[in-house]
């Protein structure tokens, strides 16, 4: 074997290590804190063993541990709850497996955001270092340092418990560690000064009209379609052209767009999402009705995609919004006082053609934060102009249409239109009982009140 030892590498926690790929599997040997004298000495000892051919990559010697430590004390969880993996290393492996799970991108982001705070606090400690007291310290950290509210802290603690359950299954942690933390009561409303979470306020057309002067045409159309169709922000961002088909293996090749003609000859368009939030609960695609008002807004976007991507691309694209921003004179990144020379104009035109050639219509869609940021900035401008009172998010548009449908069509109508699996979700989070609904019930009671009173008097 040629003497060429692996180079020393450093992870994001400042820990040095060497690694090697053997038969398709990567093995890693830690070397301690990067740059420390102990790390340099450990690497020298590793190179000596590598030259002699005595390195066992499957059960290596821990060069970052004192020589007096026996393998039995670090290979497996011991009586003191020690593990050979640090929290940072175990969480990194857990997040890699999370990426392969069938969950939404937002849920994966919540896992990484929550567990990163564990790495920030105790990344170099073993997994069994966690305890009920550490979980309480984790809560205080999220309140004081991150400023998170009750709902986010409750969700972060749930992610931590899921990580510990996975660590026990992989034998990275002692089962007693997971048991102790599972016996803890979850955080309560009002604990650590946390206020009781408020119900998301619905947003109607009045608030949407207030910010439309500060929105680009693409964002304006996106918000209006979301309100009229009762879509989630992630759903309106993924609307595609008439020729779009499902990429889900179970419904591969199925069309997203469909129509229905009633006996009176009126045509209604539908859009089917083959991947959506409630996929695990319903195990069925989500079908959304597109009203005529929404179809009138979508017509020009559908025509554009028929020409650009043969009807398969996304309807609301950042590249189109960028052209709108340039046409409106709002693109200030390349403004200059002096006039461009002819050579510079030719160069800029060539760069634009090159950028347009590289643009992939199938990846040109709004990401998770881009749409929210556009609405938030428009709200700030409207507040500054005295046209709006407070900032709202795109998801509140869905709450607005839900409240309207519950008041005028009933809870079941709102549930069907929003695509909820259970009516309790619609009532609890979207359509609270309002005076309009109670007034309707009072009118119904009043219509029958005379009959009831008359029957009662006859009995008397």
C-alpha cells in the first residue's frame, strides 16, 4: 500500500478528523480540536500507524482520547451514559436521514432550525449529555436568545424528542436518556412568560387592495389567485401550465388541469396537486376549484407558458417579475450616472441573451421566503403611506376566504374548499364562530319560535 495518508479535515464545529472511502462506505476518525497541540500530536501518531499499515478503519483507535481510555469506555454507551458520537455528529446524521423522508421542505427546515440550537449549546457533548434539566435550559434559550413563541418552542421540543428516539434506535444513545426526557411534561401556555398564542387574523380584499399599488403585477396576480382559490402559499407558487403532468411515481403522467361542465353548460376548471401537506392523512391528491375570476387572471400566464415552455412551466416566475421591475424603473442595482458606450451595450445585451439561454423554466418559481418577503415589503410601504395598519402574511389570505365561506356557506363548505381532512381543523384554526353565524341561527330559531310557543300554549 502506498504511503499517502488522508489529509486532515475540519468540520463546522471546529473538530479535526480524517476520513476514507472503503467499499462504498466512508469511515471517519476524529483528531480533536483543530489547531490544538493534541490535534497535531494525534495526526502525527495516525500518520505513523498509517505508514505501518496498522490502522483499522472499522474499529479505529481514538486518537483524540487519552491513551489510558480503553475501547470499552467509548465504543458503546456505558453505565455513565457516554457515547462515542457528539450531539453535533449525531444531529448531522439525523438531518441527512430527514432529507430522505417523505415530508415537506418546510418541515425539513424546522428540523434543522430547531436542532441547530442544540448544536449551538452542546454540540461537542455526547448524546447522553441531554437530560430534563438540559431540555428546560433549551426552552429558556429559545425564549431569551431566539425570541421564539409558544408554538415554535413546542414544535422544537417535539423535534428534539424525535431525534432522541432515532438516536436510541441507532444505538447512539442510552434508552434511559430518552425515557427520562419522555417523562417530562411539555411546555405549557404561560410558562417562561410565554403569552397564549393568538389566532391568525383573517385578511380580506380590503387589506389586499391596500398593498396592490406597491406590488408587481406577478405578485399581485399570485395573491389574488391565492385568495380566490383558498390556496396555501406553497400551492399557489407551484401552479403550472395546461400541459403539466404529475411527477409523483404513484400518479406519474396524470394531468394537473381538468374541467367539469354542469348541465347548464357552465365550465369549471380544477387543478390537482399530487403532492401536498395532507398527503399522509388522506392518501389522495388535493383538487382545487379555480373560479372564473381566478381563471381570468391566469389566462395571460397560461398563454405565456404555452409559448415559452409548451405549457409545462410555472405560472408565477421570478424572471417575469424581474422584467416587470426593470420596466417600471425599480431595478436600481445597475443604475449609473454616465451613459453606456456602444461596446458596453453590446456586452450587456450578450449577457442578457446568455442568461435567458441558461434559464430553466422548470426551476423558475418562487421559493418559500421570496413570496412572503414581497408581501411583507408591500405591507411596510402601505403602512408608511397610511393605507394599512399592520403587516400580514400570505397565509392570512387563506384564513380570510375561510372565514367568508364559513359565514355564508357553512363550515362544511369552507372545509371542502380549503381541502382539510377534518372539519375540526377548519373550525379551530381558520373559521372561528362569528356573530354572523350566530345571527343566522337566531333567525332560524325565531322562524320556529311562534310555532313552538303556540304548541306550548295549547298544551297548557
